[in-house]
C-alpha cells in the first residue's frame, strides 16, 4: 500500500518517508527539488526494500497541484501526509502579496485539494490515514502563517469526526520549534530560542503516526508544548495576541 508525503525532500517530511517506509509502505515523494527526491527515493528503496515514486511539483502552482490530485485519484494511497510548507518573516504590510498568495496556496489550498482527492479511494476501501502538518503557531496570532495553520487544525479536527464513520483517521500535527531547514529558509533568527523549546523530527513524526493510528485528532509532540497548549486555551485572548506578535518580532 502507498503513502504520499508532500515536502518529502527535507525536515519533517523526509522523516515521515523514513518512518512510513520502515512500516512497509511504498512511498510517493512530492516536492520541488528533483535531485533530493531521487536521492531520498534511492535511499528508501535500498534501506527498506520498498517501491518509490517521485513526483516533482511546486504546490504554490494550481496546475502542478492538479498532477498530484490526479495521482491520488488513481487510487492505492492509504496514507496521506500534507506536510510541505514555508514561512514568511515579514510584517504583512511589508510583505510581497504574490509570496503571501503562494504561501496560502501551499499551506491551505494544496492541503484541501489533496485531501479531497485522497478521500474517495480511502472511503471505498474503508481505511485511510491523513496527517496534516499544522503548527503551534496556529494557537497564536502571529501573522498569515498562524492564520493558515489555524485553518489546517480546524479543517483536520472537522474531518477527524466526519470521516471516522468511513474508517478514515485524520490528525492535525502541531509541532513546536523543530530542527529542520525551515527557519534557515525563512531567514529567521533563532539564536535566542531556549534549548528546551527545540524538538527533533524523529520524535515529532513518531508522535503523529502513533496519534493517527489511535484515532487522535490532535498530535502535540513534547510535554512543554502540551503545557503551553493548556495555557494558551486559558489565558486571556488579548495576552495571546500580544505573545504572537512578540514571537514574530524576536525572529527578525
Ligand atoms: P523544511 O525542512 O524547510 O521542509 C519544507 C519542505 O516543504 C521541503 O521538503 C520543501 O521541498 C517543501 N516545500 C516548500 N515549498 C514548497 C512548494 N512550493 N511546493 C512543494 N514543496 C514545497 O521545513 P519543515 O520544518 O520540515 O517543514 C515541514 C512542515 O512543518 C511545514 O508545513 C511547516 O510549516 C511545519 N512546521 C515546522 C516547524 C519547525 O519548527 N520546523 C514547526 C511547526 C510546523 P522543496 O524545497 O524541495 O520543494
């Protein structure tokens, strides 16, 4: 059976391909960097004796999202991980609106469209797993990225209930700061971040896979972040809003 992972060339997505291949899934790897995807596919086939398909696609481009939708519509994909993403380290008023639009396309439209394309096969076989990678940023008001991740969490929570009767488990993974290429690519200054806030991709991915297999709607890896989640839900919203702006400003 196949698992399809977007953003498979790096970080959390790359770790998903490894843990799912170890579980015996054949893997469809999606991202833009063809060379990295091919290298990853070769490593997975050699290490875990699984089949791999590489699909090169820029998920900020609707016509390229469509090629992945078409692959999902052909069937056979039991496990979908919507993981691809990037951040924009600018105040909204100063940021390039085309870049904002691309961000929305990757973080929201691609997640919605690929999920929609994956569901018919999963419903037919009455089995399926979907992990949508959200973020703790969705709990705060830290810009358009927070807004998109908030959408991903609510969308996944809705589906976790709505699809349960079809035998499909849906989980929103909300990681905190994780060692990947994310911050470097987004030119974010992370030097002031205390060590205890950092997570590793291996733990983040293992937590999410365990959660989706047990039908848990929200996966929050790390005790420190589960505690923060509780705090966020009980603090006055005005404080949470100001904390969101604070986190954004520290990264510039
Ligand atoms: P990463 O190491 O930078 O990986 C991002 C992945 O997304 C890469 O494989 C990249 O591949 C792919 N990607 C980016 N833009 C794309 C596009 N337009 N089309 C297709 N693929 C694209 O970062 P990461 O931390 O693993 O990020 C994975 C997810 O975790 C993201 O959704 C991110 O928002 C979320 N997250 C990260 C953290 C963190 O602290 N790291 C915390 C919370 C949530 P190519 O460049 O090859 O296209």
